[in-house]
C-alpha cells in the first residue's frame, strides 16, 4: 500500500492506494497558512482493521512536520489517533 497526497486550493486528501485502487482517504482543508483541519477519514470496508487509517494518519503527521504546520483533528478518527499517539502532539493544535 502507498499513500499519495492531492491538493486543490484549500482542500486536500491523503489517499491509500493498493493495486491501483483507492482503499482509503483522509480529507483536510486549510484553516490558515499554518493549520490544516482533518475533516473526514474513510476506509473501504474490505480493508478496515488492516492499519490503513493509521498509515493515512502518520502520512498527515509527516506532512505537517515537513511543512512546519499544525493539525486540527475535526474527525473522530483523527482525534482518537492523536489520543493514542502522544508522540504526535507536536503537530496537534
């Protein structure tokens, strides 16, 4: 599985791809130039429980660190991942 990122204007997404098919997506929007808001995470039911969401989350963390910005976890999955992974608090807003 690989994770790609797409962005258009103020909206974007991290996409989990397996065998050229999108199996998961974590969407976000920019609140300001230094903060993006994760607003939804969805995983294809056939791939739930296989770590797809965690991989998307960690890709968002890596991106935030690379861009030196913060994340607001508006979706319940992202919020729960921040609670489970205190080592990611450096990018939590």
